[in-house]
């Protein structure tokens, strides 16, 4: 066997994985593996000489190259395409599920890398460099689509797509964008060939990020986390190469497993690379530490009238065995109930006017929950929230000030501003999130207490998304210069600091329509509560009741299923399991559907960093930081009119 070893950087991240030699058969190492890597190695050496006196220029060139490459594979490894290809392979369902999930994680990594490096480029340069970055990303997307169609879709299935892909790659070849050593591999063949080629491709990516880290270390002006993040991606690419090598060695020319391999042996080998490459049910270590994705029981209670609110809420807590779960947690932690740290994450910082409480957790329910926890023997109870983008435009938007405005103050709990107690934290997975609120991090038992709300992009915004403010500010993960997707930042928090119990308030009022997450002048009154130990399962049940045919239509819930496993087939609903009949989702009519479709790009690129998307704030309590310009006055009121976000009465 001809062996090539990819050496991992010695870091906190690589220490969790076993170093594995990349073993390629002589036939395939000669034909498929090596030429791309060697060519790229020579190109990097040429660049090193060219930019010997200008490391900043070399880094920019490398970043643009990395962006194009990451976008290419993010498109080329996309979930739907790989899943369709795997259905044609003569392997067992377990093996198919295993391969699909392993490549799903590779794909999600590459998506994270793309967003990260694009944001890094945006922070490095001016508008011209940004334009170049968009151009390179577009080129990568076109190349990724073309190459994936040629590698995975036969003529008989999609002749038009094949013809378009061949035309695009031919144009790319004429322009010198498709190297000769790559063109030889852009044909439909055994899936094994695809895996073998990507061993080489991932090795070139590893080499690129390794060089980027070396160059960045000599540029003191870069942000302090730059080199460590480059090393993190370098380690990711190493793991990807190892996964592709394991798969290529396990498959024969007909894409069947070779006689020496089985589902069990693949689980063992891929698990050595990283357990997150395995489906949840095949993991042995991480499955027990995180309740998300576990499914189980979800309690859904519907009352008859508003007067039953507190009694029904108490029934929900009793039925959900919250007190018992806290006692078990106390025993596991070795702490007494009195010393157990409880953190409750409600939602009220998007509140803008006390006449519209449809988007905040009911203060009476917070008081009742704290009282219940006191009865259970808990004394250290914190209610934690964090500031949002509204503090860029209005005074009085600290957590304590907003809580006081809505009457969220009690002797039964202490109020914590998560924005003021961010502590550094090195996350094991994900990119560009560097801190967490100390109270949330140190809590022994965490409760996400969300509110039923619609959302123009996510469709629903419930208990999983409710934790996002416990890390970096949300606006750091929304706009064009972001270095991580918003849902990735949320998953990073959930991965290391998950809630142990989820509560969802939809009783007295709930905000539906296009932008329920921002407010609702005429809210629904569902008389509904949800609860369960798995926040993802709670949200999936509630989402189904809110007319979502597939909860994965929400990017947050879809990402949670990718990270923690889809609990859909393992949920038992106890209580009311009926949809809310009067609920209006963001797609309830054609105009709303069109505006929902446009919401994300308009907000990211055309909202003036959120300045045009502001609710009709109670300016007596929250006076503007500065006077509106005529453009802002017109733009904000036009947006409110389009979004149906009038002043509450």
C-alpha cells in the first residue's frame, strides 16, 4: 500500500482525534490521487516567492482562493444531491445512513468555512475587495454545481442539466479555471471514484489553510483569533480527507462494501475521526450529554379560557415532572437542591410596547415558574436575557430597564444581563463564536422558556432559537460581514450548553403573521402550552401545530436536526395534538409569502444594519438615540406598513 500521512496541527481540537494514515491503493493513487495536490503545492511555492515581501497580499490571494474552493465544495457536497446518489448504491440502509451523515457533516463544515472566510475578507479590505470576493464565491458556486452534476447525475436522469454542466466546465477550461488534472475526474462513475478524488481535494484544502495560518502569524494587525481559526479549519480539512479515505477503501468498483468491511467496522473507523460524523443513534459518548435530538415525551396542554392560565401552567410543570428532573440533576451534579444553579432564559428584549405582549414570555408565568422551583427546594434561580440590536437605536434598552418596563421583577429570582457577563469560551465545533454568558454556562439546570411566534425567515421562532443571545450578539451573525451563520452560532451554544428543559408559552397571546417575532397588533390567543426535556422535540411538535408541514423548513430546526439528530420518529405527544386553526403563518397569502421570501436578503443587504426594520417603539420609555433622518422616517414607516406592524392599541 502507498501511504500518505496528513499531519494534524497540535491544537485543542485535533487532540480529540486519532491520527490516521491516508492509505490509497497503488492504482488509484497513480490515477486519481496526487496530481491535484502536487500541482497546488507547486502553485503555493510560486506564490510564496512572488509575495515574499508582501505577506498581506499573499494572505488576500489565499483567502480568495479558499473562498472559491469552499463555496465549490459546499455546493458539490450538498445534502439532497448526495442523498439521491446514495439511493442508487447497493448497500444496506445502515451503511447508507452512515455515509450520508458523514458527508452531511463534511458539507456543513464547508458551509461554515465559506461564511467564515468571506466575512474575514470583508473585514480585511474595501468595497473593491468585497466585490472580488463575491465574484470568486459566485465562480465557486457555478463550478460546484457543474462538477457535482457531472460526477453524480447520469445523462439518462437529467440530460439538460448534464449539457449545461458540460458547457460551463468547457467555458471554465477555456478561461483556465479548470485545471487539466481536475477535468479528468469530472465524469459520472463509481461513488468510490468521487471519494478518492476528494481525498486529494481535501488535502489541497488542508495545505491552503495551513499556509494561510503560517502567513497570518506574521501579520500582527489581524484580529487575535485569526490564526487559531485558520488552524481549526485546517484540522477540519484533515478530518474530511480521512473520512473520504475510509469510504473509498470500504467501497468496490460497483459501490458495494468490500468483503472486509461492515456497518460496524465503518462506525468504528469514522467514529475515530469524530463522533459527530456518525448518526446520533450510532454514537457512544456524546449521545448522553445532550438531550437535544433525543425525542421522548412532549406535553401539549390546551386550556378552555384565560382564567385557567396559571392552573394549566402548574399542571404542565407537574405532568412534565420538572421537579423530579431537577432532583435527578442535583444527584448527578453532587449538589444539594439549595445550591443547584438554575438558569431560565425567557424572551422579552424584543418587546417594544407594553400594549403588545404577544412576543414576550408572560411575566406571571415567570413568577409562577420561580415559585414552583422554590417549592422544589431551589434557591439559586436566575432569569437571564441579553440585549439586542434595538440598543443601537434607542435608550433604555438594558435588560434591567426593559424587564422593569414589562414588570419582570421578583424576589423569587435574580435578573441577569447576559450581555454584561460574557466570558471567553473555546467552542469545540463551529466558527466565530468566542464567548458565552457566565450564568448560562455555569448553570446546573437550564430552562429555555420561549414564546410562540412566527418568523419571516424561520417561519417559527420557539425554544431552540430562544437561546441565541446567550453567546455573542445576534447582529454579529446576520449581516454581510458575518463570519458564521446565525443558526451555526445557536447550535454551538446548544452543543455545549443545552437547555435541560423547554417551556413554550402560547396561552394568553401569541404573535402570528409575517413578522410575529417583531410584534403583532392583533395577536392570537391559542390557550396552549408545550413542555419537554428535548427542546428540539418540543419545537417540532409546536411547529407542526403552527402549520409547518416539515419543521426542517426552518433553518434553525434543520440545523438542530443536523447537529443533534432528528427526533421526529421518536416523539410521544401527551395531550392536545391538533393544529391551531386560526394561526396565520408567514405564507398565509401570496403577498405575505413574497415578502417572507425577500425578508432575509433585504434585511441583510438593504436594511441599513436593521435601522429600517424597527417596530413602533414606546419612545416615552425608550427615547431614540438620535433624531430620525427624513429617509429613515419614510423607510421605517413604509416597512411597518408592508409588514403589518402598526402601533398596538
